[in-house]
């Protein structure tokens, strides 16, 4: 496949570093409907030593999805060391992955449900510069999430939210960030670009400051085997005017507490590798061949955004469709751009984990 045919599909998952995988996953199941287990695997991470202090670290990770659609969570826990928090209180002006955007059909109803669940709500329902209804909350470990009302869903469930709908990313140089996310990742359509003190941010740390906020989406229709489930995404880039932001993972390892990466589903990894190198953002990690994740397998790679935030790419080769029955899908035998049938993707429902 030629490099021009390379596609970055939807956000496959967001990595969340934790010290209590199963306790956190239980909370994500209750509040975000992340109850579909794609895999759970314990192993070493030998290819990531660049980001783990030069040592091979043991970890356990679980990939959880929501059948309403959107990206999933890769809930990730060290087994060979104690994961570390940031040594400062994170604010809106800091650099890296500030929060995950979660989709919902009805922001008001999701707010009521999460409030009744006892979730730590940071704001009431408001409207952002895009005109989207949304609100902010924090999970029990202090990670921030934005619940955003939208209309694109895969199935209907009882969960107040669907899956991942994008990320809010702190940047130090907005023009460089727009160039990176536009040219390499295809988020080349600017939907909104405003600089002011934003009323809809009030309630978040350091909100009483001028921020430039840019909302991006992909102008080209995404393709790929899981595209109907993953759906489309919007990114929000945030820059504090006057600077001074700190890198959220400065002095820490990949896998420490917080949002450790944003992962995209990829068609044609070789073409993407050539494109990334040509744009001056070469792969910093590349599994090169199929990498075994227990019941799943694929090729993965990483790049850094201009502020060092880690972007993961995964070209899936094998995935358990219904694990308890031994059903797998072998994607190496299919056209990478062709979507799997919706009825087949719906079989992931059989992997539901109940609280």
C-alpha cells in the first residue's frame, strides 16, 4: 500500500496509568460504561525502555471499550515498581494530555446520573466555543474528563456516556501543535480558534487566565476495520498566554499515574512511518513485527508531539471477538481500509464485564 493510502482512523484507546487497575476499572464501568474487555494481559514491556528509565518493566494492562462507540481505555499498572504521581498540582496551563473527552447523547441527563453516582463534578453543564454542551468531572484518582454531547453512536446501552471522543491537550506553541496534529494525524480542519478568559472553564484550576483554544477534526472520512465502532474525534488544543506551563510527565515514566498516551488505530504502518519521518517526527518506538498482547496481536509504534506527549499507533493483526468461545478476527487476511461488518463488531458485547 502506498504512503498516500495511509490512514489514521479513530482513537483506539487512551492509556491511563494507575496503581489500582481493577478498582479504577470498576469505577469506569459504573460511570463511563467501559465494560467490554478486549484483552487483559500481564507481561514485560521490553520495547518501551526509552520511556521507562532504561529498564524493562513488568506491567498488567486491560483494554476496555463502550458499545455506544468511541475509543476505549487501556488501564495500565506497573507490577515491578510503584507508579508515581506528578510532583505538582496540574492546571490548565500545563503541557500534555489534560483530559479525555467522553461522548454522551444528553449532557444534562449524564450530569444527573453521574451526580447521583457520587462522581466528583467540577462544573455544571455549559457550552464551549464550539457550541457543544458539556461538563467536567474528575475520577477518584484526580484525572479530568469532559463529557460532551454529540450525535454519533454505535449502539444503545444504559451507560450515561459513550467512549472516548477526543482529548484536551496542553501545548506550548499553538502553531507548531496545529502543524503536528494536522499534517501527521490528519486533524487539519480548524473548527474554532479563540483567545480570552473562557467562562466555560471556570471551576478548573487556573481558569482565570487567557487561553488560546483551538478545536480540530479530521477533514477526510476515516477508514479502517473498527471505524464504525471508534467513530470520529475532536481534539482541543489549549495554550496559556504568557507560557509557564509544566510538562505533566516531566521527570516521570510512561506508565506512571495519569494519561500516558493517546492511541490511534492505523492502516498501513509502513506508509505512516515514512510519512512521520518526512515530517520530522520519526517513530521513537516501533515493534516492527507483530507484537503479542496475550489474546491480541499487532504492530505498535510511538511518536512525540512537539511537547513530548506520547502518541501511539496500532495496526491490529489479531483480536479476540468473543474470548470465552475462542472467536478471533484475523485482520492480516482482510483489506485494511474495509470496515468490519457492524454485526461482527457487535459481538464484542459478549465480552461484557459486570460489576
